[in-house]
């Protein structure tokens, strides 16, 4: 794995005793890799991530994993609000929804896979999430074109595989908003985030087909079955 070290000083110490358990994926949402790398290393910007991966697969190490990089911002997962302390952050070069969102090339995904394996071999990572999962009202990255399914098939993160029982339960659930909201919260989403944003974030990660159907903000039996499956797998 090719690694180039670039120094970013946008970090501090992780909160007392916190060891990272989340691997957090982002896209840069900027026009070029150079612009993104410059911003992540610019003291004025106050943003950073541990790693940056270009579309050609080049990996830049910006901050030691032991330090707290500043990539999550105001975020929440399962009661935890200091997501920077709890995570290792990877930025993937992509223009994003604002400047021309496109699929992540194979070379980039391959490097991400190798890097993720390396990170997971030396840390106790239990959750692989997107920025939109921990900040559903503010963020859409890495977005619905990010291939979470492929990554899960390679052993990084999880992918829903609903059983018949879960499909049956989902049919009943999709009529009751209150129960559905509680399920999203029990998985980890922020209970005070707008419901439609949570649903959209869940779809971006676990049911990207909803974006093709134009139903990304609405739950359906299919998405509920997937949520039940994911909760079962994270128990
Ligand atoms: Zn992000």
C-alpha cells in the first residue's frame, strides 16, 4: 500500500480514555484533491482527517491515529457526541453533491479497503459509518454512490440480509411511525434529528435504491426489513 505522509496540525488529544471504535467515511466535496489536501492541512480551516484517498488510489496520511482529528463536527451516535474522539476519519476525494457527485473509482475503493483492513487490525473498530449517519441533518457524505455493500462483502462494516420474519415484522411496522423512530434510535441515530433526515441517511447507507426510486425520505417495508436486519447484526 502506497502511503505518503502530509502533516496536518488540525488535531488535539482524544478525550480521556476514549479509544476509537468508529471508522468514519467522508467525501471531500471539493473540486480537486489538491484543494482538499490543502484545506485539511490549513491551520485556519480547523478541519482534518486521519487519511485522504485520491481517486487514483493514492493514500495520504495526515494525522496519527492516536490523535483526535477534526472531521465529524457536531455529531451523534448512540449517545456519544464526541465522535472525533471516538473515531478514525477517512476522506475520499469526490466533488460531492455540490460540484459533481460521481461514483468512487475502483482504485480508490481498493485503497480504502486495504487501509480499512490495516486500521481495523490495530484498533477495536466496531462500527463503520458515514458522516451522514452521525450528522444526518447537516451531511450527505459519502453518499448514495458509495459502495457500502461491496465494502461489507470484503469484511468492512455490515450489510442487511433480512430474514422472512424480519420482512413480516417490517410489513406491520411501516404503519407505525413511533415504533420506527425508536428503531432508528436504538441502532444509533440521533433521536432529536429530523425524522426525514434520519430516514434519508439510513437509505444512503443501507438502501441506496431508494434514491433511484425517488423515495429516499420515506420508509417502506424493504427499508424497515433492512433496518431490523442491521440491528440484529449489531447486537
Ligand atoms: Zn464529511
